[in-house]
């Protein structure tokens, strides 16, 4: 007997769920009930939806499914309590998410693609290559399965800084944000969501027009076009100057500050001239700098430029930050968390044969 393929509800917006239910003979209000159970109450089984009749639950379970990912493994850092989650997709792909505990918040770093097509030389995910985009349901389920493990209220912030380039999976990224911030989800405000991009200028402009007003971060890593192109090949297609113009427009319209992420690489972007040019860029738009110590990607057996990269010594990182502060630039140095389980910034990757 042929197995019936069930349609996945996870990842549908309320409007999409309403249209689906009405077209299949269900009352429209059932959509808001199911939406609330899935995203607010973190339910993965129709039988737990107690305000639906037994007959309705049975009917829904015969046609639809709720879960898009399987939680395969959880690793915890003994030193920082950072937790790395390994998920498997319906087609056998693996992705990772990281929960980062801090004093006043817990941040979940989620992925938008299996692998990444951008090949940034300091990032382990780029060494995986690109497999495919994640669906909106797969993006959302990273949050929901993590929330099931730790408790929904313990996740205070979401950052799209895991595997992949969010703006190259534009529609599914925005759909997941719409779900996260919906009033029925009772979850996160848009001020607690940050999307990090390597710089896809046309999509930054499109995001500006949509007026989502989420926080935006640019993976900068060098203030000079030539150097940036060397360590971030995407800069050859979307130049830094083009991205900066788009970011300025976004910052003004959304009334937010842009975060520049800056991984410190010895002898490449940690010089005095780098600090001066970085300060000049920051003076042109509302912004702040998040300095990131380079985390080893040796677990991916890198070659070429990636194998030659070295971290800037911490004492030099602090000097660099002080130079920037002397120009009245807001600077933070990110504390490395989870590097003992390959969960720190730039380390997420799953090896494929």
C-alpha cells in the first residue's frame, strides 16, 4: 500500500494556514488555533491541541504533519554552558544551531541554509559548500525544538548568524521572522531579532522597502575593497561601497544602528590603517562594531588562504578596539563561547562525503 505523503504545516503564516484550511473544508478559525499551538505552545502532535475536537485532530493528523526537523544530538560546553544542536532534515541533511547563555539574555543562533555558497575564507560553513536553502518551517523548527529542550521563555533573542547567508534565502527568512513576531506566537519583538549578512546589497534595499525594522549586521571583516574581496569573494559581486549605501538607507528608515561584525585576522585586518578606515566608515552611518576573535576552523582541514589564517593576539585586539574608541566609535569585543565544541562564531559545519 502506497504511503500517503503528508503536507507540512510548520512554516506557514497565519494567512497561508487560513487559506489552506478553508480550501480543505475546515473552519477558518481552526487555523488560528493550530497556529497558536504550533508556535506559541510548542506542540508537535495534533493530539495535544485540546481545544480541537477528537475528530478534527484525527482528520488533521491524517493529512498533515507538524515537524520538519529531527533533533539528532546536543553538545554542551563545560566551560560556558553553550549548547550546540544538531538537526537532520527530511532529506537527510544536517544543520546546526547554537544557544548562547549570557547574564541578561539567552541568544539562539540559527541557520538558513545547508552549508553556504559564499566561501568566506575564515568560516567553516563555507568549507562545506552549498547544499540547499532551508524552508521557513526548518528555520522556525530550530527555535521550537530548542525551546522544547530549554523552555520557550529562556530564549530571549534570535540571531540569523548560523549556517548560510540569510538574504540568499530571502523569502523563507522573512516568513520565519513574521512567524516569530506574530501576536499569536507571543514570542519575540523585532528588536530582539538580528539578521547577519555578508552583504547582498539589492536584498538589503528590498528589506528596507519592506520596513521590517529588525536589526541588521554586516559581516565586514575589512574596510578595504581589495582585502575584503580576498577573504570574502562575494565582495567582487556586491562591493563594500554598494552595501554601505544600502545599509545607510536601511539604518535611517528603520531607525536602527547597523552592527559591523569584524573578525580579527593577524596581519590582514588588524593594522592601524584598518582602524582609521573602519572609523571613517562608522562615522558615515549609525553603527557600532562587534569585534570577534578568530576561531579555529582546523576541524574542517582547510587549505589555501583558509589554512594560513591566524588569530590576532588578544592584547592587540584590545589595542585595536581602543584606537576605534578614540574616534568615538562604539566597540564591543565578543567573548568567545563554545569553541571547545566547535560552536563559536565561524565554526559551524557538518562534514559531508
